[in-house]
C-alpha cells in the first residue's frame, strides 16, 4: 500500500480524528500537507508559543502536557494537535511531546486558509470536526464521560 493511501486510511478511520471529513477532503489535505518526522522527546507544540498550523498524527503517540494536571493525555494516529492555537491565533495552552518516533502531516495556517477559501464545505466539515473533538476532550478532562462517536454517512465528495 502506498504511503498516501495508508495515511488516508489512518486519518479517515480514526475514532478521535476529524470525523466529518470526506475521503475527498482528506485527499485535498494530504496533497497540501507537509509530511514530518519527530524523534521521541521532540516537541511538536510548545506551550506559550503560537503554533503556525496543526499536526495530524499518522504513526506513533504523543503526550499532551497539561499544566496543573497529574494525569497525562496521549494522542495517537489520526488525531490532531495545535488546533486551539490555530483557532484562537494565540499561544498554545499545552505542549505536545513525542512519546516515540512520530510521523505526521503538518498544515500551516496559510495553506489551511487557502484550502478553506477554495473549498468552503471542507472548512465547514473541518471546523465541525474540531468542535466535536474539543468537546470530547473537555468532557474527558472534566471526568463527565464521553459522548459516543457520531455515526456519519460520509458523502463521496
């Protein structure tokens, strides 16, 4: 299986990924994203610094270091990080550190904005997916349980 087909599979089937994106949305994103590798211990997102985009994990796990929390949160293949800094255009509220060697796609702000201008429905599905992820993560942090993943009929386009 080619690397891009494998990546599309990981991203489009992740339980905690951007669930509302279509196969075509993912193809556009993968085409414009930069593939990056991080070694164990490298920081993907630095707390207190603006993230110039988001990372979509393909392989490996990363630890989200939440200030004043003793429990660590781990994210894995298909999950996103850097999204809060992107949404707010503000410094990151946490650091995200590779727990092992990682492969990910990085999408910078200007690339995302260009994609969203050209494909407004992609933007709508992207932001809807982010809202669902942020809501789930907040529920998990508060210990109020999680809502089941949506059963989404994904259109082909």
